[in-house]
């Protein structure tokens, strides 16, 4: 079959701009699709970090004001490891430091509708006959609300097939009614079965309604978001489009996340050389100011500190961790009350609990390698990547059976251990008591060295590479194109 021409539109791309899983996906999936022989180009804003990384990017197109709220912009071309980038340059919208969505006050930028309306509009234009590029796009792949308006423009103006991927349905890009006309959408798009959502314009709802096909980042999450509890008001629409919705489990970058070659680690190891993992535990304890104890398990958290991630449950039982006995290391930031709670735990139990607020990519790798067990008790988790990193690093995770966590982690019991599928621990419910009981179960298993080794090796044998996901996306694109004929 002939190779496809794919425009991948995103508001994030690691390592330059990342607030969550989307940044990782935007770095890895297009690269996997290109390795599979397809002509894919990534469109994203020319943020300051990208200007620093690609100062020699060349102008390939200019756009005059495309709508009242969409200022003039330029399109620049660059390349990273053979992957073409299309960088949307509009300094008045994108020349801002820090988080791509939030201002210094922690609130959404007031012009986010224009910032991501422009990104969506340009994505659609590149998929249309009047594209300024001599490149015929077969499919425009939009990601989350920030680019989900592109399928709406394509629907009304014609052009390539479109796919929208939901990475987290909780974020929907809702704006006041006047934004609809200001972004250049036609008057008849303002309908409940088009872009209108409770008298607002919802970027995400528009994409879910009008894209050729829809995907999300795990099979379980695809089912969950059709339920009112997880659908954040869009469950009925997703049930209506259930035949057009696919759940494709994210992969991980198996070159970047590889304990046999990871340059961040104190010592490399593999499934058949797990004794070397102990050196990473000692190094991590030393780095984080923990007692260098080999006789107790070390639990780890790398996360946004939010209720969604279930870390309030850990705070509730945190006082008991030194008495298990066990240790805990936390890396993350988020809710200020939760940050203060973890800092207070570290102050009460020096040498047993350590906390670093913020994010440090290299430290994250060392934590995955040095910890014995990874805690991820999320209330919902569209896909999750850290549980897959943990499995690759021989660090069995503790999770809730939700979203991609349910698709990747198999609870340890006598049956799953016998058939060699057990690779972690699953909470029976979302209560502090359930988390505590599961942590006790972890400690019991950890002290059985033969059992723990089998659990680690089961996880390390799992294949979470992007190759499988890339093949599923290729089929999704071909099916989306088929809907246009």
C-alpha cells in the first residue's frame, strides 16, 4: 500500500514543551510512523524553547490574518533526527515562557482561544487544496482540544480526512460564544450537534463531533469515556460515535527508557542481570538523603500531585510508611496543599521519606531504576506512561484498574504468577485502606526474593514499543481516508 502523508498537529512536543503524556506521544509516535515509511510532519507553535533549539528554521509560508481573532503568522521548517517540523511563528501569541497554557498567575492565558484557534486553523489549511505547501496531506491528526478545531474547519471547507485523539477528556477548550465568529467558523456551525456546547464553543467537542474518526490512548479509556462518570459531559456524544472511536495504547520510547543503556543510571542492568539494580537503589538513597538501607523496599512517586493521581490516598497513610518498614521518594509538583503535605512528611521522617518538588528528567530515570516499587493509584488515567517505564525498569507498579493502567498491569495472585502474566499490584478500590493493604502486600512479596525476581522479569519482558501502536494508527488513518469516499 502506498505511504501516507500525515500532518500531526500538537501543542506540545518533548523535550522542548511538555506538561504531560501528549508531549511524549508527539515526540515518539511521528518518529515511529516515519520509520514505517510514511511522510509525516509535526506542526506545533514556535515557542521560545523551539526558537532556541531551531534558530536556523527557514520560512516556508506566510499567513495573513485568517479571521478577526487570528493574527498574521509565518510557518517555518526545521528537522529533528530526520523528522520534519513545521513551526508556527506568531510572537504575539507564542512568545511566552513557561507553561504553554498558563500565565504566571497560574490561570489560563486569556487569549488561548486565539492561540490554539490559529494552530487549528493552520493545521486545517495545510490539509486543504489551497495549502501554501507543495505537499498533499492525506490525513490531519489533531491532538486534544488545542488542535481539535482543525476537523471542524476541514468539515466545513473541505480537505483531508481528520483524526482527533483524546489524551485527557477532562480538558475541553471551552470559550464564550463570540469566539465562534472571531475564529472564522461559519454561522451554521453553532448547533448542538456541531461546535456548540452549553452555549459555549468547545474545541474538543467540535473535534469529536466532526472528525472523520476518533481515537484515545488506551482500549479501557475508550470504553470508560462513554460512561458518564469518566466522560466529563461528552459521554453521550462518544456513545453516538462509538463505531468511530478506537482505543490505541500509547507506547514508550524503548531507546530512551532502557535500563541496559540509560546514561542517567549508576549502573546498567537487564532482566537477566537484575542484581545490578541494587547499585541504583543505593545511589538513589544517597542522592535523596535517605538511609542506605537494603532491608526495606523503596516506594516511588513521579507525578503531578493532584487528586486525579490518587496521591491524597498516599498522604493519608504516609505516616505509617517508616513502620512498614519501607521508604518513599516523591518527585513532582501540583496542588499546593498536597505539596506541603508531602514536604511535611519528609520533615517528620528524615532518612525514610524524601521529596523533591518540580520535575527533573534525569532524576526521574534514576528513580525508576533505584526504586523497588512505583505507586500510581490514579482515580483515572487515560493511558499512563510511568507504569510502563517502571515495568521496563524492573520496578513493579501499584495501580488502580483504570484506563491504560488496566491495560498494562496484571495483579499478582497465584493464577497470574503461574501463567507468568503477573507484573504488578492492583488496588481493589480507591480508599486509603486499600492502598495500605496493597503496600503491605508489596512488602510481603518483596521479602520473597524468588517471587519478586519473577515479578520483575515478567514486567521487563512486556513489549510496550511504539511499533504496535504505529501500525494501529496507520490503519486508523486509512480507515479515516476511506470515510471521505
